[in-house]
């Protein structure tokens, strides 16, 4: 599957999901990607949404690469979201 995937810098903390949510643009279509705060804590440490968002931004390239792989492998959930673990 040959797709142009871009990740705009529009990540945000979603309190209801306890996750960092970030968009991906695939051939002009917007998809939603996310990673739970607890997954960020397990990987990088921290114990607050502000630190998890900071860690997301610090490790953005690696996390976007994982999201790109999930998109290429069509690993969306029932809502069409791509979750990193």
C-alpha cells in the first residue's frame, strides 16, 4: 500500500481517554492516532498528563513511525482509531 502519511503537530491530551491523541493525514484524509498515558509512563516515566504530553513531543519521531506502521498494516480499532501500545 503506497500512502503519503503526514503527522501535523496537533497532539492534545484527551482527559476522557487518558491518552495523547494526534492526527495523521493519509492522502489528504485525516485519521486519528492515540497512545494512553499509562503506555507513555511505562516507556518514558512521568505521572501526569503534562509530563506524558512532553514525553510524546520529545519522542514524536519514534511514536509517529510506530503509528505509520499501524496505519500501513491497517490496525485500526472498531472506531477507526490507531492505538499505540
